[in-house]
């Protein structure tokens, strides 16, 4: 998908978009929003649904304050990430993960 391609779907065709908001310029709130979004994806997949992170949707909204006003968020909050959820034909399987993909330092 390319931005500006009118034939593409900016939300990858998901039927449901969940926006997670946080206080503007609050790094801890941004981190919490990311954790919330991750838990939503895990919960959706646990129920057999497809889910994906859509950070671009939140970034696009941030560029349009007039649209953010329509979301009726609490004062000082902005959408910081999105989660797309819907039925999927993809079979979700557990993958083996190589232990050396994530560095671990024991102290």
C-alpha cells in the first residue's frame, strides 16, 4: 500500500478501528497506550480474530485537529495508536522463536 493510492485502503480493510489516546507530550502515557494496544491485539487473536497495529491512522488524525475535536476526547488527549480488528481467514499458529533474537543481559 502506498500513501495517496486511492485504490488502497488506509486501514488495510479492517472493519473496526480502535483508537487509544494519551495525554499530549506525556511519554509515559504514550508507552502505556502502546501496552494497551498490544494487549488488545493479543486478546483479539486469542478470540480467533485478526488484529494489527495502525499507528499511521493516529498520526494521520494528529495532522487534522478538526477531526480530533469530533472524537470528543478529554482535554489534552490525542490518539496515539490504533488497533484494527476483524474476522480473518488467516490461520493463526504458534511460531517457534529463536532465543538469540532478543538480547538478554543478566546483572
